């Protein structure tokens, strides 16, 4: 036992960890009692040993679990008073002698017996839980490194790891963390490929689930281990309260085991040598837990979780057994992965010096062809070298590759065993690999933002072009304003949403904020410049400190169309709604509807229901959430948070259910006896809407409009008609466009009121719909407009420059490539979807001609070098 680390228990300010419990329970560490704890016990207890009675301790299914429970019991006893020092000393001696037999029966006083009866069960439970806590944390770390190496052994497609965090807030923190660590391990790898494997693509989700449960278990265990003994009323946390948490851990372990088992079998298939593969499969089937044993282990955990609380120790033991099964499966995945990557040595071919630098052998394509080298990732290279160092010299005297393989398996089963004295070295090395890359970790996007690749930009540019054409068709002119405004300009304009404004750090005494929308900056511009009439459009980014979700970002484009100035009644309102339907029709996103209401009608409704005028805006903010929450939830908010009576809230509920065809619902609201006709504000709104609906009917765009009394629009500056477009396709995207009349906003920035109305298209959600349509219809997007590739079969860059210059001067979109390999040219044209190629080799140069190839048709013609621009233009214009 000499040379083992020492775990000190009972000292002032000391704490007990799961790792310490695990180490002592597996004889990997000594335990010693702090002298101060013994002194305290000596002063609080009687030294007399009278009236001692034999007391039997709880027997657990395994020696490891029994020892773990005794470690926890020892720590709890040291926090009590009235306990003789001989009792904890005897427990410590038994633990250090690696024997639990001495603890089967103890002679105790009545007070000690009472204490042990109270502490025995909880100590036993948290002894086992401590083992689970330590092992699950270690398994989480090691299994991710093994999974990363399997990605390389299987040449799997890991591109999905890059798209886990799309900036929309849908991926959990742990999923993003796992994907990030995998990218660190695989950074620089030339082995990962394009093979789509479910057992690989699901790694971030599967391992993130374990991470989440590990953190939950660790927090509970750490609290209980260091909470001191509780033998009065209440006691320790009940066993039943832990069942749910550890059932979730078991579920995460089971899923990890299932997917690790799948990858292990795939790794076996990837072993190059048939004889080695067959022998390894034979060993795998004999020694690795089967999928059925894994299912049985998990099923037992589930059954025990449903039984009476008396079986909680059996339940904890079953989870511990499941943990051991999963550990063995992950270890076999490591073995199979390593042999798949490094199995050349087993066939007697040896290893190359370059392998220490992360290079592994890749099978030669033809007989006698020199073997290629494939490079591992920077992190996985260290892992492989660590395993190779462990196997150095192992099997050197083996008679054949089969015996050598058996020796490898034996060593690796020991190396990955958490009970092994060498395991901590492996675990710490894996942690070091990931943590040492923290400062060099691959960069990531801030939450709520996105990058757009060339294919996505092609779709976006097309959409922006359609939008600009629609705006300009209606006589609007472009405007641009600063991305940030003075904070005073923005505050007080957005109601409860003002909390979403991004404030900037004070720079030179000016308090500024990123713009929340484009409407307020437009109003500020009109007022500041004394403009009384202006029809403008603006396409620009805005910023909101919102919680990202599907289609909801913190940085996104808005496309605004606004009309400011005096004009015919409801004319600008009609045009704004028409522009909205025109945009969505031409963008061809599918089915949608435009919900429409009037702010004055809404105010009249609230007045009729008995809402005080000072609460109109805040109640509107609540009503505005009806597209996301049920009325019962909104009612609760209005009553409990905003002080309305239940009767008033119910009256509002009856009104907001009204929706239908614009002219039909309008007719209903104007019928004799309607309460709206008794309210002056509502009468004005109904008259406005009658004009608007008739204009929409005459212009043949009323079919997409729905008159909806639940539409509120939470922004404070609206004064008249309000509208909102909603996508009706499969994806729940929320609002994709909205707008309304704001007659008083411009006046807030100047002395003169200028009435205005506008519409804003939430283009990011529209893009998401368009991208999904492209994906569903298997549409391909061409990222470039290149018409021809100038292919120089050689390295004559001057000739490439000469030909390309002629084409560019002729206004032909062209790219060039100078390379001796013909396949490089055709791959470039194919990947970029370039329709034409001008091919010039040595023969063409000598003859003063070029070859013009139509890629799609596969046709090729020879053309005089001097005629190339003219001939190409003819074909492009044909």
C-alpha cells in the first residue's frame, strides 16, 4: 500500500469528493482521519466501553460498493458528537487494510448504534452514488475522445458538427460543447470523409445528454457528501428523490452504450487485414457485452425504479452494473478503432516514422503503388500516440499476429479500466488535450447570429432583388441610416420590447444603442430634415437582445417600405398592404395570410370591456402574445400581473376570438346593436376599415387578408391600421412581415406631425422558408455567374491572363485555371456549375486555336484563337 495517495477526512474546511470515495473504495488511495476531528470526538464522548452490543452493518452486493459506503459513513460519523474515536479509527484501518470483513459486525454503545442506524442506509446509497458520479464524469470525457477517433477510423462525415450551433438558440449548451470539443480533437484531420453514419452524426446529442446528467448527479452528490450527518427529523435527502435523477443518468448511459456498440462493430469492419479482423471479431463477441445484455441491464434499472423505496439500494447497484457494461463497450470501441487505424503492425508490415506525427497507413490502390499517408487530427494524434506508448513492447515475443492481437486487447482493457492505477493518467491526458486547445479553440459565432455560405447568399441576393423591384415599382426611393442611434432616439417607442434594445458602451459622452428597427430611424430622419412627404424603402440589419429560436435572431435584415405625408384617406394604408401581399407572392414562399386590425378599434374594445385608459398599452402587449400562448395564459397575466378583474379579462376574451373575411366581419361589427357603434374611437376605425377593405377588394388582393380582433402589435407608436403576415406552411415561423400606421411618431422628433404608414418584411424568416423549399424540392443553387472557365493545360499563367483579359473586356464572366492535370479543370467546372470551357494545351497553342466545350451537352468545337470572344458571345446569346 506504500506510495498511494492519502485522502484526509474530517479536517476543518475539508471536503469529501466522489473521486476520493472511488479511489479509497478501489484501494487506489489510503484514508486518514484529521487529528482535529479525533480530538473533538475524544472530548465529546465517554471513554467507558460499558454496555457495548454487537451491531451488524449493511451488506452490499459488491466489495467496492461496501467500501464506498464505509468511506461515506466515516465522514458522516466524524461530524457527530458522542462517538468514541475507536469507531472511526476501526473503519479507517479496515479501509486501509483493503478488507471489509472486519466491519461486518461492530461493538457499539446505544448512542452509536442509534447514529449508525440513522446513517447506514443513506451512507450506503451515497457510497454507490459517489461511484456513479466519478465513473460517469470520467466516461463522459473518455468516450468523446474514443468517438472522435472512430470518426476517423470510419472516414465518417463530420460536417454536421459545424452546423450544430446555427445561432438560433435551438441547440443546447451541452450539444454545442460536445461538438466544439470534437472539432478540437479532429482539427486538421485528413481521415474524416464523406461517409454518412447515423452513429456518428448523433454523437453530439448522445454525449451531450450524458454531460447534462453528469452535471446534475455531481451537484447532488457533492452537496450530500459534505452536508454533515443528519440523524434528526428530516434526515438526508430521501432515496425516492434521487430515483428520477439516476433513472435519467441510466437512460443517458444506455443510449451512449447503444451507439458506442454500433460504432465498435463498424470499426471492426474497417480493419484492413481479414485475418486480424476475424480474430478481433471473435474476441469482441466473447468479451464485449452484447446489445442484449445492455438492454437487459437497462430494463432492470427501469423495473427497480418503479418498485418500493425499500429497493433503492438494488436500484443504485443496477445503475452501477449498467455503468460497468457501458464502460466495457466504450473500451471495445477504443480497441476496434485503434486496430482499424494502426493494425498494420499486426500484419508484420511495421510502422512508419511519420505515424508519431499523426500519420497512419492508408491502403495502396494498386500493387506496388507507394502507400499514402493520412493525417489524424491534432487532438486524436496525441490520443493514438498515448495508446501506442502503452503498447510499446507488448507482444514482442508473440508467435503470430493473433497472439499479438490478444496481448493488445488485454493491455487496452486494463488501460481503459477506471479501476486501473494507470487510468488517471489516461483521463488527465484526454482532459489536457481538450483544455490545452481552449485558447486555440476553433472560433464560433455569437448566439443569435449566422454566417451565410455562397449558396445561401445566392438565394438572399435573388430575394433582395425581387424586394427592391417591388418597392421601386411603387415609386419608393432608397434610404440608409446609421446602424446605431442616440439612446434617447430609441427609448420610449417600443413599449415592453424596449428591454430588447442593445445598448453600446459610453463613447465620448454620447449614450448610443443599436437600432431596434428601421421605422424609428426613418421618423428621426424625416423630422430632422423637415421633410413633409417621402416614399422610401430601406433594406438593412437591425439588432434585438432577444432569446434566439427558430427563425428568430439577434441580428437580422428588415426590408421596410414607408409612406410619409398627407394624402387621400386610407390610400397609403391600402398601398402598404398591397405591397406586402405583392412581396410575399413574388418571393413564392407558399401559403400565407395577412391578419389585419385597427389600433383605434382595439382601444375602443378595451374601453368597452372596462380597461382603464392608462392600461391600454400594457394590455395590448399581453393580447399581442395570443399567437404564441393560450388565452388562459394571457388571462392569468392580465389578472395577476396587470391588475385586471376576471370579468374584464373574460370580456376581452370574447372579443379577441372574432376573426374572418374582412367585409363579412366588418358588416357584423357594424350591425345595429353592436357595442362598437357606441364608441367614437371604434366608429372612426370601422369607417377607415370599410374604405381599406373595398380598395383591397377592387385591387384583387383581399383574398389573403383576415380581419382579426386579436391582432394587437405591441409597439407603442401605432395609431391606426395594423397588420401582420403569417406563414401557413409546415414550419412554425411566427410573423414574417408586419406594419401599420404611426401618425404621431415623426412628431416626437420635431415640431410638426407628419402622418405615416409602412410595412416591414422580416426577411430572415422568409429566407429560412425559401432555403427549406430549395431543400425539399432538391433544387441546386449556382453560387457564381461565371459563364466560362479558361483552362490552360500547363503552368502558363501569362497565357491565362491574356485570354481572361480579352473575355473580361468583352463583358464575359470568366475564371481561369492553369494546371497540368485535366481532371482539375473538369472538377472545377463541375463544382462551380460553369457551363463552358475554353481549353488550351501545347497543341492548341502551336496551331493558334482553342477548344470550346459545352459541359452540359458534352460537345466540343475548335475555334480560331482570334475569334474566341465573338464565337463565345454568339453561343451565350443563343
